[in-house]
C-alpha cells in the first residue's frame, strides 16, 4: 500500500533526522516499561504490540496515567479513539501510520522472522518512524540484521534483572506454587487444567483465542492468588507480565500452521522468561509426559546465547491496484535485498487468489478503487480458522455488497451479531462464538463500510462481553476448585494450626470451607469430592484440622458408659456419642469404631479397632482396651449363668462334662438326654442351674431374649456370617424361618415341631406335664393346650407328633348309636413295629398243610360254627378290601344268608384312608392302652361264651322296644 506523508511531516524530517533506537535483550529487562515511559513523555505517540491482549493491557496502564480522553486503543476488532487522543496502543497490523506522532515503538520486533506474520513487522521496521523518536523492542537475535537494514539505529542491550535456571522435569503434583504450565493446543490445555484441578485445586487458563475480558478475568484469578497455577499456550510468552516463579513445558514441539516442529531455543527462552519478574529469580523445566529438555537448549536459555536470525520475512507493501492480476503480481515480488525472504502466503493473499477465480468478483473489480476495496475485504482476519471456504465466501459477500451498494446492509450485520449473542454451550462452542464475534467486530469497526457503525460496534462489544463472561464462568467452574485451592495454599504457606471446627452435626469446617464429616474416628469427605486426588487434598486439610479433635474423642470413648456401645449384625461395635458437652438428645451420632474377631473360645471374641488415618498406635490400644472391657462385661452379664454353673460343677466330676459342653455350645446342646443322664445326675444338674430335658441339655437363663441375641451374635461370628434377625420377645411359636441358616433355630433354642418352631423351655415344660398325664394310659386332652403352645387348634396334631405324643381325636356318634362318645385324648407315640422274620415262613416254603388239604379241622367240625359266624359279621369289622393280603384280611368267611344287617352306629370311614383303630371296645368300654395288647390271651376254647343277642321278632326284643318308646 503506497503511503503519502503529510507536508508537515516532510518539513519536520527535513529539519532534523529522527532518532532510531533498538532496545534489545531477554525477557524481564524492563523494555516495555521503558517504551511506555518514553511514549508518555512525548506529546504524542503510537506503540504497536503483537497481540490484542497486550494492547489492551497497556492501554489500561496508559489510561491510568493520562485519562480516557487522551488515550486510544486500536485493534482489528476494537477501536476506542477519543477526539483528543494523543497516545495510541495498537496491534502492529492496526497501527495508524498515516497519523504523524513524535514517538513510535514496535514491541517484540524479533517477530520479523515469523513466516506468517513477520512481513508486517518487517514493514514497520523498514518504514514506520516517529517524528522525534522510534524505538524497537525485542531479542538480541535480530541485532545483526537490524544493523544491516537500519544502519542509523542505535542498538542498546539490557541484561536480565533476575536469574533463570533449569529445574528439570517434575510431575504435576510436584510443581511448586505460582507455576505456569505451557501447552501448544487447546486439547492439551484442557487436559492439563483438568489434572491440575484434581490434584492441586485448580488453575487459571490463558489462550490466544480468549477475549481480553476473559483473559483478564482468568489472570485476575491467578494474580489474586485464588489459584496457584496457570495453564496457557505460548501466548504468555508475548509480554504477559504475571507473578510466575516457575514455567513448566508440557511439550517441546508445536504445530506452526504448516507442520509440527520442535521449539527453537529462542522460543523456549521467550516462554520460560515469564518466570521471575523484577529482581526475583525464576526457573523452568518440563512436566507431564514431556521428556527432559536437551542440554544445548538449557545452556542457551540460561546464558541467553542464541543464534542470530538469518533472514526476515518480507512481502511487498508497494502494491499495484490497477487490476487483480497486477495486485497478485505485486504481492508475489521477490525481496529487494539480502536478509529478506518471502514468508508463507498470508490469509489475505490466499483469499485474493481464490476470489480472483470468481467471474462475478472479477467483473465488479474493474477499477483501481474496486481492486483496492477487494483487497481491503480480503484483509478481514480469519479468526475462526474453520479450514473451509466459509471465510472466502464471507469476503466475497462483503466485497459484492460494498461494490454494488457502497455500504453493507445494517440488518445483515446486526442479525449476524444477534445470532452469536448466546451463552449456552461448552468451552469450544463459546470460544468459537467469540472468534465469530471478533470477525463481525472487525467489520463493524470500519466506519466507511456501515451506516451507524457506532451502534453496531456497541452491539459487538455487548455480545463479546456476554459470551466472555460466560466463558470465564465455564472455565472457572471446570478448572477451579476454590475450596481445595484455598486449603492447599493455607497448608503450604503456614504450619500454624488452621481455623477449624466440628459442628454439632459432625461437619468439619476448615478455614470457612466445609470439607466433610467425621463419624467416630473416620473422616468422610463431602459427596462432591469424588476424585481421588481431590480426596487427598481434603484428607490433608482434615488431618491438620482434626489434630485436637481426635484425642478429645478418644478420651470421650474411654469415659463413656457401657450403654453407649452396641453390636451390629455385621459384628461391628458402635459408639453413640455427642459432638459437644451437654448436647441435647438426638443431636449426637452413632459410629462404628471396632469389629469382632473369633477368639480361642466361642464366648471369648476379640476386639479389633477399625482402621483410621487419624489414630496412632497408642490411641488404638486405649480404644481396644475400653471396648474389650465392655464386651467382657456384656458376655458375663447375659451369659453369666453358664459360667456360674460351670464353676459349681467343678466340685463334682460327674457334672464337669455337661457343664463344659454347655460352655462350648453357649448354653444349649440339642439332643435327648435320657440315654446319657441318669435320674440322680439329672437332679444334680438341676441344682446348679442346668436342665436335662427331653429335647436338649440347656441353661434356662440362656433362653432369655438378650442372652439369645448375644448367643446368635457369637454363633454367626464363628461362621463368618451376619447375625440372623431373631423374633420378638414373648413369642412361644413362630413359623419355620427359611432365611435362617441351617442349625441356627435349634442352637438358639427353637424346637422344630412340624409347621412351627417352639421355644425350647416352653416345649420342655409342656412335654413334662403331658408325659406325666399319659404315664399309664391315654389322658384327656387339656382344653388350653393349643393356646399354651401358641398355635392354632388344627396344628395341634402335627406339633404333638413332633414332640413325641399322638392326638386321639374325639369320637363322633350318629343319632342311632348307643353309648357316650369317647373324648379327645392324648397318648405317647406308638413305637415303630418291628419285623422279626427275615423271609418266608418255613411252612409256607413246604407248601399247603395237610390239614388244609384234608378239609376243616376236626374240632371245628365237632363244635360247629363259631359264635361270631352264627351272629353274622361283627358290627365294627371293616370290610375286606379287594385283593388284600391274608394278613390284612384275616380269615373271615362270607356271611350267611340269614345274617343280621350291620349296626347303624358303625363309624364312618376315615378321610385319610387309614384303617380305623379299635380304640373302643364293644359296649363302650375304654381302651386300656398297651396293657390289653400285651396281656396274654386265653385259648379260644377257654373263652367265656356270651349269650347271643335276642332276635328282633322275639318277645324280649318287642318288650325292649316298647320300654324305649316310653
């Protein structure tokens, strides 16, 4: 672009030659500070910075000294130019070179060697001058070329104010506070920032894509010491001055827009130089997955000895706007002298080449002014970097509107900004939205392109501020844990006791931050603390905070009463305590503090204190001794009758065995005691508190609810299972429990009795009473037996069978039957019938007897038919089933034709298909038990022959019927 100097400027230059100075040196030499002082010392001046962030930062510093009315800010997308402005802070590309000023400065002049943007810095080096003083600031590596290209320049070098040393590689968890971690891609920045948040409490994030507002807010987090770490891209190497003590590289290579390449020693020094500001020394090193830094780079950075720049990037600035082809040709011109070289084709050049192939664009760019307008449209920055043709299409649309209409449609620009005025989305979405806003802010800043440009500029600033605030909040929420950061800083900065307290609810508060709850002697971090690294930070803070609290709790436990301790089904010991003295009931807490382990005997379990990071060995032993004393007293109190009986049994040898067995089996040994214990020994056992019953040998005191619960605890502890839940006290019978382990019911004193379980002591007492009643013969069934057993009436039969008795139901007579019915009775269970022969009878093997072959016996022939045969079948005889065995059917013969019909009072057949029992003799005489069965019977011929019953048609029968009617 041809530059026309004002006549006043030419006149001043003719009077005296302006001074050109180059202040060179490493970082932290005060170059920028010197330039700002010189700028403000002149009546007017311009200073160009490589980044918008730097321009904004120094603009704020200048405003603080001179006021808003006299200071201007000009960047590509932001212009604040008061009418009376004298001093300008700008980006290098946006410097208003057509404005004559006394002082002009360019910061980071060594960027002339950058292949992408270097041609702009080289142009300012060769052509931009102040009327009185020009100053170039940068590294010493440009000194040789600067002397060649600007022979009149005065070169001044400055040493670094502090020492910069190499600290070597370090893990993220080992980095010192006030460290900056540098990565070279957004994904790497996010990953490292997330790791720092988990392990060190959080960090601030600085990237080139951030808006000045977001960047300043993030830097404020770091500078205000809300966080002690900064994760950034190489953008921090360009003059961002912060209190950084150490710079850690997460990588030693980057993508330069063309290809990945390793960092040069000069680039490493530029970034590492952010460490150590003023007179404070700094250090640098590597971290994360980055290997150690090469020795030659370390030596170059520490001694500030770098190879000089060999050539500077150059592009022709004297452009030809006669045609598109002429413009492209002037851009492609070769450098005019040694030391200059063509850099990469810039975005504006690439966009112009793309639009030159558009027929419509070529048709519109038919004059020099149109070609110049096309070039200005192509210079719109591509902040979005979408790697597609969207930027080319935007530039084409801009040029088309400007060429045809002279202005851009205001509705199009305002609607494009309105679409971007949103705060939803993740980090990448918000940053992409900010870059798009910056493009439209650049367009809105062109007053000659838009009508009412100030209002659109205000809209762009409002949208950028809104999205920037949302981006800052998102960055902070994702990468900053203020609580952890504050606690880490307090713990690192001081060894004094932290301000901490434990509330009535057990909440641990350290330095005003709730960090979790302490239950007993265990600390539980907040539910929000889910990450392992964050948990370590909280535990570290809690450990410092609970230095005095844990010893106080140990003393509280030692002084606690026995009723403060209890056992859980999982064999843990709980402690009910209060957090503060005289705390009202209900505000305390219950915590598990120990667990039981099997000991040498079932009644001697061991106590093991639960693990806690806050207890030392002596404190654990004090807790164990107190809980062991409580447990011993509990066992002695609830199971003391067992040990008392064993002590009494020591005097008699016959009693020692049963007493020892009961101690081993916790007071109850199931099984019949009749075969082993004689009546005299039974009385001795009863005298010392041991009962030898029908079903078990037991101590009655062990059947009480509390004793039973403790026995269940000890029984399940030996088997490594949780203690099953016991039924409530006062129950006599309970349904069979399927959830109980095998053998548990019997061990606890519940006797299996058919469909129910009976409490052993009650079953023993009732069985003793029934046994006494039925000692000689069946007895009347007690009317309250079912209620005493705690069961329903229909369950009485199976329950008695299980107890060793049998229920004989009451007889139900029909209306025509004679005699009173037999009531329900109870008797001993019948012993099982024994079979004495092992095979067929000897006479059955021989075949039929001769008597059977010859016919009826002689005495039967002489006696005639039996009395029963003459009377017909017996009234109470059951009919013989078809196919029944002879043993079952007997030898009954077929009845005669004149036999009497059977009695009408015959019992109905049984519902269970079993043959009826002859429990009642003919005539209603009660059955006399086993005596009748065991009594030897007289031979048939010796039995008394009873007279036969009268015939129905006899006079005696008729008389009896008449008397009955009367």
